[in-house]
């Protein structure tokens, strides 16, 4: 009896690990250059998870033809030309957690609807243009996203050099 119980628990734990691993979003590298003589820099994209994935993801640069990433993947790092300014197109996603009241009271339902409307005003789902100055060759950079306080609150996309932690550029928008 005890052995069968342990076997059932082991199978359940293995199944949970397998199923949750299948829904993980993975970073996939993207390289444009086929010529090894081109100097490149590498941009990583930092995502985070609240209820849904939030952050800035790569769409394209300088309107180049870029394949769409497969389901549950995003491009990171992206190899871009160094020593030249580029124009990145990014998809910015953010969804504020929604408040839930556990009451059948009409007043509580009205409060929840009002609060959820304010929370929804903080959501972001848009493409933006992010101008990047010339980057140093063979250096790694990270693009991160954060949502500021308030309603709707400003959004910030930041390009940081990984080794020095120097902020290269920050774009603020709402």
C-alpha cells in the first residue's frame, strides 16, 4: 500500500513538472548576418511574468524581414550591426493584475468594476519604435521594460550595457 502511494505521488509530481515545463516561454537567438566580417552587438530581452508575460520583445530592426517567433518563444539575444544607429521595432506587453472581491453584494460588484477599469487603463499592448545609438562590437546589451506608478502610468523601455550596467538609452511613453 505504501509503495503504491509513493508511486502515485511520484507519477503526479513528474506529470506536474512535465506539464508546467511545456508552457514555459523560451528565448531563441536570432542572427541576421551571414558575413563573418560584419561587426555585431547582442541585445537580450528581459521578460517577466505576473499573470501574463510582460515586457518588450523584438519585432524587427530597420524594417528588415524578420520571421515571427514560434509559439511560446521570443527572440533573444538578437544579433544587430555594431557601430551604426538602428531603429528597433518592439512589441510592449503589460497586463495589470485584476482585483477580485468574493462577495455577492451589489456595492462590492460596482467597486470591483470601477477598480478593474482603473487597472485596465494601465494595460499596454502596442508596437513602439526604439532608436538605438551605435553599439560597441561584441558587447552584450539588455532591453528591459517597466511600468511606472499611477493611472495609466508611464512605461519605460531601457537599453543597458551588460558589463558596465550603463544605461545607453531610455524611452518613456504612455
